[in-house]
C-alpha cells in the first residue's frame, strides 16, 4: 500500500498489523514522517485535546534492590551515594506542585519490597492527599510489588501506577536483566494493578541494543492489547557505568538522532493505535534534543513530567548519561516549560488532574 494511504488508514482508526507499524517506524519517503506526525497530532487533538497536563516528578530515593543492566541507579553500581528524601521534603515538593498548579504528582524511586517501605509510601500518600485537600492526582512508579502492597497504596490515595514493561519481547527482556528479574512477574503486576482499580501506565525503552524495528512494532501491539490508560515510553540512553552502557561505548550524533526519531515515531504510532490514552513526552527525549519534549507533543504526546526533585538529589538519580535539568530548580523549569508549550499553540491544564480519558470512559461503561 502507498505509505500516505497507510497513514490515512491509521488516522481513521483502522487496525495496523505489525509489518505496517514497522514500515511506518522507518519509512524514509519524502514527506512521510511529517504526514505521520500530523496525523497523530490530529488524532490527539480530537481524542484528548490540545492541552498539556503536568505531573511534577519527585525522584525520592535511589535505593534499589534490582540490578537492571541499563540503569544508572542499579544495585551494584559502585560508588553511588544512596539517599532517601525525608517525608517532610517530599511533602514540601507536593505542596509546591499543588500551589503552582501542577494537577498531579509522580513519586518515583528504585524498587524496594519491604514492610517499612510500604508503610513509608502509605504515610506519604495520606500526607499528600491531606495537604492538597485531595486535589493532587498521585502516580506511583515504584516497581514490582505484591498485591497487598498495591492495595494498601491504592487505599491510601494512589491514583495511577506507571510500570514500564521495558520491552514486550521476553527474550530481549531476559538479555537486559539478571536471571532473577522476571518478565512474567512484571506483566503480572500490570494485571494486578488493573484489577486493583488503578489507572495503569506502561511503556518501553526505545533503541535498546538488539531491539529490532519489528520488536518495537510488537511493543505498540502489546500496549493496544494490554488496553492501558497511560503510556510512558522513551529512548534508551546509555549510562557508561552500567554493563549495557559500557558495551555501547561513545555514541555519535547520528546514533542519537536515530534514537530520537524512533522515539517520536513510536509516540505517533501509539497515538494512532491507542487514541484516547495519556502519553508522556519522556525526559529522555529532551536529553537527545533540547526541544525533544516539544517534538514529542507535536508527535502526539499530551503529558509532561517536569522534575521537581530538590536539585541536590538529582546528581545521585542519573539513570543515564546527560540527564537534563540537573541544576535547574522547579520554578525555572515551570516558567521555561510554559513558554515552550505556548509556542506550540497549546495550553497547560494548570490545576487540572488530567486523568486519562480512556480510564474515565472505562469507568462509565
Ligand atoms: N524502579 C522502578 C522501575 O524500574 O519500574 C521505577 C524507577 S526506574 C528508574 C524508571 C524507568 O527508568 C525504568 O522503567 C526504565 O525504563 C527507565 N530507565 C532506566 N535506565 C534507563 C536508561 N539508561 N535510559 C532510559 N531509560 C532508563
Ligand atoms: Fe532499579 Fe528501576 Fe533502575 Fe531497575 S530500572 S535498577 S528497578 S531503579
């Protein structure tokens, strides 16, 4: 089929096959990428509107019991100073987010499974709901946990949970993790979260060593079949002091551009396929291009997650090399972001939670 006809079919909502998605991820015909992004943008405008919602992200601890081969805060990274912010500091960040019109907050950390950690987060959730009068939506991104922990956090006020599957290919997943990190458990956690009433988000890293375009196309179909409410995916960026990053060596500009391009096309294809979900323009896009997040919005994303972690902790939460905004404080980020979004002709939904339209519709049906 002609590539432009294929894009039109995707815009109408026709189901694409894996081969067709793979083709759209790479096709180099003149005008095809622009047509793809324009179609995805129209679907975004129609399905979720031209409004960007903010989630202030607090990366509150780099303590992690896992050892993912790609991650800069993995357990066995040598010489990294470990921290956990005090509850008062986390609540202060939440108060700042609420007062500055961020409708939602994301709490992210390394993965810790313990009664102490469960209770710590439970108390935080109650505290956040209390200081914001229940206004702030709260997303947790705290990894794999048992059903009981998820239930306690939901009961304490958690609204959304983001757990990236990282790749939908079990064999690639196996190569990226030690043998006790299980794809099936991660997928099972997504099911637990869905059953537990959460707005569920997942996503992948894009441009991983050994990841084919067909595998990325399968990722889009995984998202469709998992029927998620939110998608948070972004380019993989090597970290020199990790097993995977050490192997890839110094990357040239062309490699970074290719990864950015794939990241943007994945957003567009996810929008064309899943339609009414929230899609985040990941910070990793900005690491590859200073305007990466805005490019993500133009390709179909509608969520931005500005980092509101106190600057003194950010150096110790470097998931990958060149993570942006290391020394920019939350207020700087807010102002520069507002200018950038308005330049695109979009508005920011200040003070709005921006729940996933798909989640709202599912609850009504
Ligand atoms: N520990 C929790 C988990 O793994 O779900 C949440 C925090 S973890 C740092 C959040 C996400 O960071 C992971 O799901 C992974 O996709 C991403 N990440 C880690 N290392 C990365 C890298 N080198 N490049 C891009 N993203 C990375
Ligand atoms: Fe820990 Fe998450 Fe990093 Fe894996 S990706 S090492 S679970 S923080």
